[in-house]
C-alpha cells in the first residue's frame, strides 16, 4: 500500500471522528450551553479541508471511481455547510438544510472510511 492510500485512509477515519465530535458539540450547544456554538464554529475550521486533501490523495494513491467522487462530494457538502450559515442564514428554508447536510456528511464519511 502506498503513501497516498494510507494517508487517505487515515484522513477518512479522522474526518469521520471529527464529524461525530462536531455533532456532539452542536448537541451540547443546543441542549445545554449556548456558548458552545463558538466551539462548534471554531472546531470545523480544523477539519473542513480534509475532504479536499482526500480528493487530492486519490490521485497520489491511484484511487479511482466512487472513492474519488465521494471525497469531492464531501468537500462540496462542507462548502454547502458554510454557505447555509454564512450566506443564507437569513433565508430560513436554506439555513434549515444545515442539519440535513450534516447527516449527509456523516453518511458520506462512513462510506469513505469503510471503503479504505
């Protein structure tokens, strides 16, 4: 197994763990301490670029097909997450997609981690 595949695998599992932590932080903010929203907004900056790096690693690791597209889709979902809050927060119907996109990110992160 080459460096690209190993790095992709590690990053896929790390991304999945970060998604779980991010949802947990959102839950703490929603059901307990509203000051945790700042942690929620800050923590995402640590791992937001992971799917883009995963996408680039597919070329180094010779990973093709569904896994390559999945990593790109995960990156696009992360971009959509930022857009729902930073651009469309005043349009409640679009902003309401934020938790739905989070569910898709969770599902996609599981799929990416399991495929490695």
